[in-house]
C-alpha cells in the first residue's frame, strides 16, 4: 500500500502502462497499414491475431488491463492534482512555461477514451460475438471486408480522424515524458525523446491515412 | 510610472480573501518589485489603511523568502530572478499587475500574500541531511575525491533556495523539483550514500503527506525556477526512489 500510494510509483506505473500501449499501437498500425496495399496480408495477419491462443488468452487480457489501468490511474492522479490546489489563480499564465499538450493530457486522453468506446463497439465487440457467442466457423478472408465497410460512413471516418489527431497530441507529450518518469536520463535520452515525438505524430498520421484511404477508395 | 495593482487581500488564514484594486504612481523603473510594494504600503499607512503583507528578507535573491504570483507567473515575467530581483522596468506605464500568493493546498495563506511554506521544512527534515562527525574529528570534505561532473551537479542542485516557485508554477502544485533537488545534492556525493535508501523514501513520503500534486512533466517548474534547477533532478530522484524501493 505504501508503494502503490506513492506519487513516484504511480507516475512510473502511468509511464510503463503508457509505454506498453504505445508498443501495442505500433503493432496495430503495422497490421492495419497492410490493408492499403495487400488485403491478403491484412487478412492473414488479422486471422493470426484473432485465432492465436497466446494472443487471445494472454496478450488480449493484458492489453485490456493495460488500457483500463492507464485510464483509471489517470483519473486518480488528476483528482489528486486538482485537490493539490484548492483555490485557483485569478491569473495563471501556463503558456509562458509549458506546452498546451502537457497541461491538457486529461482532455486529450478523454477524447481517446471516447474513441476507444466507438472502436470497441465497431470492431472488438462484434469480433467477440462472432467468435465466442455465435461460434461461427473460422473464415480467414472476412477481416478486410469488415474493415472497409466501417469506413464508408463519413461521420465515423471523420470521428476517427479527429480522434487520431487527439491521440497524436496525447502521445506527443506522453511518450517522451514517460522516459523522464522512469528516470531514464542519460546520453541516449535526448535521441529517444526525439524518436518519441516523431512516433507520436507518424503513427496517428498513418492511422489517419488508412481511414481516409478506405473511405475514398471504396 | 503609473500602475494599477490587483492584489489578493486576506485578513487571516481563516478569513475569506478577495482581489482588491489599487492605483499607484511615481514608480521608477530601477525599483525592485518589492520596493514598489513598499511604496504602496507607505501610501496605505499614510491613508490609515492596513498595508499589504508579503514575505521578504535578504532582497538579493539568495534567501528564498520572497514569493508572489505576478501576472500569472511565480516571481513575475523575468527568468532566473526572484521577486526581489525583478525590476519595475520590466513593466510599462499604465500596466495592470495582478499579484497573488503562491497557490497550493500545502501552502495555506497566512495573510494577504504570505503563505505557510513549512511543508518544505518538513520534507527537508524527513531526510535532507547526512550523518557527519562534527565532534572534532571531522574529515575534510576535500579529502574525498569526487568526480567533477557529480560535484557540479550536486552544487547546482544545492542552489535551490526553497522559495516554492516550482509548486506555484506547476499546474498540479507538485513539489517534485524542490524535493528532487534536495535528494540530488546528497545522492551525488559519497557523503550522502549512507542514508541514500531511507532519504529518498522518507522525503517522498513526506512530500505526499503534505498534499502536493503529482508531477506530469510539464516542465513549468524548471522554467520558472529562479535558480534554474534542472528537471534532470526529478529523473534522478525517480531512479533513486525505484532503486531504494527495490532494496526494501
């Protein structure tokens, strides 16, 4: 209890869960981007992820736990931080000393949370029902069609695009900041933080490209 | 220079405070910010009003007594200076200046612009010391060889004057820059190794008990610190803490 309630332990836990989600995002993007040039590869990799025992029984629960943990800990820390200043300033010039994204992680995070709700509704819940409730026979060719179908709707595509912009904002501070949180501050830190900033923009931009690609090509 | 001042007035710790507006004239650009407040107070006393209470002591930027959130920034708009070193030439004739106390639940207002920063003392007391024999057998510090980089980093960490600007600037009212500077100045020296494991844990525990917020790496503290204490100290404290916890 002592360690769990420590501000540094919580900060490190936030950073590690964030890093885990960032790694997952890279893996998710690698599979999804194949849908823009090889539907067969996309189907085959998706089928592997959807049917492999280790992915389904171990990686998927760990991922869901990681997502829930990151959000719940984010809310706990936000509540603690708000109570640390019970009377607000009349004048507070945050822009003079810090970036907008670093001060508004909770809001960019909430948009990402709303997006995850839609994303689970779109893909994860139907997938679970398809496999484990209706117990449909395995079909290794269905994934590409399901993906493309979702991006016909301009409203959904628009929301996905906006969400990825907010994801980029969230990662732009969060990814680089996680190295500081875990105490990583040596000669490689500067390079790693630069990589994190590039990653934070490149991966969401890639997801935007995929969403728009399928919207305008089908 | 003619100015409009919006100042937080609060009679006592339990009283309800509010912003009050004052007009002030005849301010010279060479005056320090505190001298400008001295002029205001003289004016208020002459009028039979209660002067504005504010912290000050050395007035040369080394004691850490002065504070004030000036136009939304601790120690005002200038960088690497305390309020007592802030010159009025940084402002223009006709400006409106907002002056508030440092805001944090752990820094309760005592009166007007004075806040209770004894939370910092308690963090320091929780572990910010080393055990050195001072009974006549004291070993000359220079007898222990110390790597130049570590000596320099330790010295820079030790330049923290404990003014609380880091807490005031942080959107979360976090005291991690202060605590990490106090941890670092000992952690980097062999003399600090004896209590290293307990020190960081005790100081962090006290910091949390005082009700400061969590660091979210916005970097505002480093920018507003009048002594330029580096964020590297926070990363070092995090490492020290993780290492201490792993040792049990």
